[in-house]
C-alpha cells in the first residue's frame, strides 16, 4: 500500500484560546500497510508507532494533544515520546482511547503537574498498542493550549447525591399517593395519609425541582382527615408559578407532615397515572412485519421503503432546530408553561415531509430525540436546552430537566412535536413513538450530563422520559417513550458507561417508588465485535440473564428478561424495538458479504420466534465512510467506484424477509452458520434477577 501522510486541520478553538496547531501524522518508520489515509482520515489497523509533527515550531504552553477518533473497542493507554531523540526517560503515558462507535473527541495534557516537555523537540512518537483485529481512525489531530480547569474534577450543580436518592427510593413511608388523574380542567389525587403525627398536606412539586429542595413543598393543600386516612382531592389543572400560568400535567405529588419541628415527607412523590387525551380514537401503529430501517431519509432512494417492504422507520430529530427564543422571518409564536417560544416553520416542514412519506407507506415512525451539547455551542437555544453539566466529550447531551427555564423550553419542544405529529387528520404526518435520546447506558458519549453515578444519571433521564410520556398522552393514547440502550448488558462497555441492565434496574426503582408509566425498550443488539458479522461466534453473549452482552446470538435473553413480572406493564410485556442494528462486511468480497447476510438471517429467524420483539430497524442503511471503517449497510458506499450504492446480498435477503420467499432466501446461510435448520435456534435461558 502506498505510504500516506496527512495534515489534519483543527476544529474551532476554545473561547479566548489561541488557534489549535495542526499535526501531520505518518507511520513512524516509513511506509506501513497498517497505516493509510483517505478523505481527511487516518486509519490504523495494527499496533504501531505514529509520528505527529506540528505544522510550526510555535508550541502552545501546557500543550494538549487532541483529535477526533472512531474505534470500536478503543485503544489501551499509550506512550508519547517527544523528540528527537525519542527516549523512554522523557516519555509520558496518556489515558486510554475509549471505545467509541461515533466520532468522539480525545484530549490529554502532555505536560501535566509541571512536568515540562524537553526543550527543542520537533515531533511526537505515539506508540499505539492496538489489539489484534481492532481499527483506529483519527482526524483533526492538533495541539492546543490547555484551558484553565478543563481537567479538574467537576462538581455537579444540577443533580441529587447518590446516597440521598437511594435512601429516598428505598424508604418505607407511612402514607401513599395511589392515583393521579389529569383531566381537561382539573387534577384528581387519591391516596392514604397517616392517621397520627400532625397535620398532613399534599404538595405539588414541579418536575424540575430536585429531591428535598427548599421549594419542594412550597405549594400545598391540606388533606382532610378520615377514619382510615383515605382521601380524594381535586385541584385546578392550571395554577400560578412565579407569576406565570403553570400546567400541573407535569407535577408530581407528595404527602408531607407539617409540625413545629418542620416539614417532612410521609410518602413518595407520584406522577400522573392517566392524562385526558385529545384523540382517544387515534389508531395504534400496525406494522405488517418486523422489518424496519434505522435513520431513514426520505430524500435518498425514495422508493426504498416500497422495494424492501419496510413497515417501520426511525428518524433522527435534532430538537433544538425546531424553535427559536426570538421571533424571526420564518417563525410562529407559541406558548408553554407561561413562556413564549417561536417555532421554526422551515425546519418543521422538512420533518413533516419525511413523516408524510412514511405514512404513505404505512410505516410506523419512531422519532429519536437528540439534544445538542451545550458544551460545544454558544447558540442560546442549545445552551438553555442542554444539561449544564454536559462536557465536550459527549456527542449529544441530556436535556436540562432540573431548572424551570430549561425544562420549560424542553417541554415546549416536546409539546410542539407531539401535538403536530399526532393529529387525527395526519396533516403533518405521524410519529407513533418517541425514542428518548441515544444509548443512555453509554451516556458519556451519546447523552452527556457530565460524569455521574448511574442512579443520579437515571434520575435525570427518567424525568425526560416521563415528561415525554405525559405530554404525548395528551394527543395519542398509544405513544410511548422508549429507553435506548446498547448491547452491553450485565457489564458496562467502558469505565464511564453503566451497562444496559443496570439502567433498567434503576428505572424500575423510580417506577416502583413514584408510579409506573408505559415506557418501552429500544435496544441495539449489535454483534459482540461490530466488525465481525459472525454473531453466532459471540463468546460474551451467553444464554443467561447475567450475560455480558446481548447480541443477535442471544436475543432470547432479552425476551425472557422483559417477560418477568417486575417488568410488565399492566400485566403485559412492554414492546421491544431493536431500533439500531446491523452487520458489517469487512470488504466487498463474496465471503465477507456472505457472512454479513448470514448474521441477518440468524437474527431474523430468532426475532420471528420472540413475542416481545416487535420491530428490527436495520442500521446503517447505506455504507458510510464516516463510520470508523465499518461497512454495515444494505448498500455499498455512495461513491463506490463502479458500483455506487450497489445492493449487497444482504439487501436482497432483507427484501425477502417477511415474505413467501423468506425461507428460500435464508436457506443458503444455514451452511455458513453451521446448523442443519432453523429449528432449535432459540435456546433455554438461565434465570436471574430483574
């Protein structure tokens, strides 16, 4: 392979800092077949040393090595040697490059704690210990000056301490809120108050208020006494909050005791159990099969839904793009919680067209709601909408659900979407379900709120889910908010990740304490190694509830888990959508394409036998050169020489799935997998705890 070197340009600098200094990357000892460059991206496929040469000799003080990277599996900690000469005595070990299935930012100080680099150095040798079979892609490598405080530990300003949350969720209270029903004009709260110990009141707590905040019990109503403590209180749905009209749809309700010693809670808080709906007759989604496309775009290959027989799609929605805080030439004012915002009509119209096209094909639509990261933007909507603890390492952010202004903006956008895309006349198209952000067990990368314990993070996330559930219920009785999770099940994939099962367990802790709601599961069971489509070889995907990963090889574990009594919704299993999944082809050789299709055949034959799994959205639809070397699509690269957007064998297989041609299309892959038939592919699952 021809030796490649590349100058990679830096991203925008931090505010007030000097511009980044681009680095030229090349294989350290000359041409190396494991080092290549294409389209502004360096690709490294083996353990090797890489030379990084600054564009000028003007090295910033306290330099930071920064680049964007894509690496499924990541790279262990590595040595950096300034030189020449490149000597061990002046080397420094930098933190590991984490697992990332998207373009993420890596940043590390080269001279921490006053340990300066040697004078006169001209380049850096990066000794990258890539494990066998792993790929690292790098772009936009640069040196920049450290920003004061950026590597210091952060203190959260917008969350509850873990021990305080755990104590609250586990506490046994003498009173209980049993039911909250939101009507058109009023809210009915029923429960049982403790009979002794002082006067009891019902507190109305807005969703953004944190546990035991001084404002938690500011708005309260006396609970009338009764022989058995039972009560039923009806209050107006609207009230004043800090001089603005406030809709109690989003409140939670808690019993408190007031005595000379102060105020203490005597029940858990509870959110609304039911909400009056504008269109109770709106029909549910009724997909004709389990076959979907992830990240669908109507503008590309408009006949693809028809040609493939697709019955479900996911659509990414960057929600900040839908509103402005100020009026403009293409905006329409609207109000929410006493505040006025401005809908961006052009952005909304683009999504309208997408959803109308999906409706034309009778496809179920799940919108993936993505929040831009405020640590990367000065745009006013993004700064207010995103969580204030988010850091630059996150691709997207958690919404700001713990401030009145932040949650009001977030709720306004959710209400705008739900009302518009749940109309009985379908004028703007239909969204059936709402996937709340992306892969929250890997929230550090995909839904960032800073570095937080899992339970603290879930406290933020479940607020986002509940808010969407309550708002959507006003317009569509069948809409659900979906929790979105990776294939890392009992074990987290990275140090700052949580693991999917732990996220579900924490969600159950909140629903047991504060009332259940009709959430559902959007799972991403990629193969164990994203580069290897031979999922039947996944050693970390066992047939136990305690398996490390859930991949296409052991989907029966997910089905068994979701059918446990603790997971049921009003006695029935919750829907499971496999909302992002695909199989890689290492290249376009016949063997690689055969393995890719065989993985899909096995997954399909499994999900057809698993009742909780309602849909499989294939991702990525088309090979994308920005996905870290993966070729995961049903079609080839759009710029593939000689065969742009070419249909792979998996495209033809996917077309046949769910039709009379399915068995014939799947049969050749039995030999690839090494099994005689599809009978017996569902394995018994070893029981475990919810």
